[in-house]
């Protein structure tokens, strides 16, 4: 029963080193694509986030949407994804996915 009802173990790809690591304008990586994907999925539920092209490029549109996300979450609106922004983004994403699975 536990295997059928428990949530899967989370994957945490955000780097633990260096401790001040940030995803920022101009970056191109799998992490950027992951951020874009999470933002798009959250937008399906809350309808407050514009859709992003998932291209792995941290451009102006991604930075703008992150700034808006940070403002709504009470975070400093830097437009960069630091550990704290990542944690809140991942938490909201996980809640959103759990909500979708329920319906």
C-alpha cells in the first residue's frame, strides 16, 4: 500500500556548491530548462505566469517571469534563481503537480 500511495522521492538538481550559486541572465543549461518547465506547469494551475519556451536559455522573458514570481512570493525581485527562489519554486511546483494528480 505504501508504494502505491507515497509520493516519489524528489530530485534536487540545484547545485549545493558554491553556496551562493545563482541561475542568471545569459545562462544556458538543463537547470534553466527545468526552471522554465516548472514555471509553465505552475502557470497551468494558477494562471498568473506567462508561458515560456523551454529552450534552456535564461533570457529577458525568463528573468522577468522570475522577478514577478519573486515579488508574489515576498522574495527580493532580482530576476535570478538562487537557492531560496529555487526552494519556493520547487515547493509550489510539487504542490501544483499533487493538485493536478487529484483531479
